[in-house]
């Protein structure tokens, strides 16, 4: 047929992908086109993208590289594709995900429909009670080091659409534009921040790690969220053997376990009394370690191996609080402050308050201290004493306990 395109790409899929990208917001890429600018003439932009992808002539532009602080210090590089690129990647991601998600392991939790970090944490908590040992895994520079050849081999096993394979390869090879404007070519890795990245990285670790563990160590269950993973073992010798074998497997797949950050951990509690150098590990923002717990009738305490908000997460939250400019403004009200910080507090509570809430509740008293400092700068009658400001907050919390989100945790200002 005259004018027929080499590739049959559904226009409605392109439109649905645009709506998803629009709802996720985010900044523009190297072309300088923001989401607002794109939306002002979206029909033209979408037709142009569909036309070029359908003809096979679409060449992804460079990926804009930005750096964001990591919770544990240092910086993480994120790749920001253009708006058009994100739309094209969303079309392919949706198609590929429908095919491969059904083959993924039950204990792969990251970036999958119907699964969450809390699911992984809940499973890990129960298994730490059943298995005495854990391997805390850290894959060095995982996203930067995935070999393109092996990754595409896994993709071709499940994807036969020529146009999808063509653009996945092009997206993998798209160069990076650094903050100074310099361009860097790529022959390995998947940029964090890309739409297609999570499903590709899950697919790679599915074959590199998940199915390999299930086949060679079927009695050692694991939880994996993207590249963050732990494996449960019955004994220390078993853990050491598994770790040595997994290290070799990773090397064969072009990856490396971080020698300092990968550790064997003993899940110590009241019934496990052996001494070991490592009795705690971090997983998905929580620290698993021996903690005081109470039995069902609350009459006896014992030591249990439990997760609670990690020190790294608390440091990151405290850093976020220090950036709250509204607490340095004396012309605002407590209600104004609540309106601005409550969405942030609720997010923290919803995530870090799921397990062992006592730890988060104690930490949240820092918010009261910062509010008291703001009150002392605003009200003259409170300036002479921090305790006066705390009592003032305590009185408000009794009248309006729902004003600040963290007060619902019973993290109310204490006057004791």
C-alpha cells in the first residue's frame, strides 16, 4: 500500500502513553521542551513522534544527566530523557511488561504491578524469623554496568516485534549529556530515570540472579527490589558457599558484588545466642536488627529480629527538614506550616511507619523541636524558654490533635 509505514504502531497507545507521562510530570530533557510546552501542541508533537517511530527513522536524543544526593552520602546519577522519548519508551515498556511480568519470580518486588517495597519488607521480616542467616547483597554500579549484549539476548527471548527491539537498542546506546554540556557515548548500562529502565533491569536480574538462585539454591529464599536484595540461609557455611557461587555468577554476567558492602548477617534474637560480627542489615530504608519486643499479653519482653526506620533514612529526613524555609518565616501561622509540611510527613509516616512505629515516633519529636524554634522566633512571650514553646505546642495538640500529621503517631510535644 502506498505510504504504508514499515512498523505498525497504534496511535491510541501513543496517546495513552502521553497521558501517563503527563500525569507523572517531571522536567524536560536535552531539547529544552518542558511538559507544559509539549502539552500546548501535543497533537503535533505526538503525530511527529508516531510518524518517525512508525517509519523507523526516530533516533533518540542524548539523555540529560543530573545528580541527586543519596541517603547514605554521595550522589546518584539520573538520566532524564526528553518528553517525546519518555512517551515512546512508555509505549514499549507497557507492551514488554505485559509479556515478561508473568514470568518474573514471586520474590521480585521492584517496579512491578501489584507489588511494593512493603511487600518485600514483610516477607523479609517473616523469613528472618525462620532462617538464621542473611546475605545482604550489594551489586556495585548495577545500572551502569549491565552488558547490552546479554540484556538484548534476554529481551529477544520474549520480544519478537522488530520495531520494539530496534528502539530498545537505540535507547540503550543513546549518549549521555553531562551537566557541563559534554557528550558521553555508552556501550553498557541502563540510565536510572528512564521509563524503560526498570523493566529491562528486572528482566536482566531475572536471568542473572532470580532463576539461577531458584535452580541452584532452592532452599534459600530471597527478596529483591530492583538491585536491592537479600538471601536467607540456614547456616553460616551455607551462606558463605552461596555467596561465593553467586559472586562467580555475577562476574559471568558482567556484574560484581561490592566486596565491602556485601555481608553475611546473623539474625540474632532471644533464641539465637551465638556471637557474630554482623547482626544487622539495611533493606529498603529499614534496618533489620535485634530489638526489644513484647509477647501477646504485653507482660514479658524479649529480643526479636525486626525492621525499623534506618539511620540513613532518618538523616535524609532531618536534612529535608533543615530545608523547610517556611520555618524561618515569622509572618506565617502554624496552619500555614501544617499545610506545607503535612504531605511530606504523611509520606514518611506511610512508608517508615509500617513496621516498628516506635522508632519513627521517637524520631518525629525532632519536628516538634523545629516547630518550637519557629514559635520562639515568632512570639515574644515564648522566647525566654524552649519549654514554654513546647508547652504552647502541647496545648494546641490537645485541642487540635490532627493539625500536624505526625501528632497522629502520638508524637505530640512532651512537657515531661
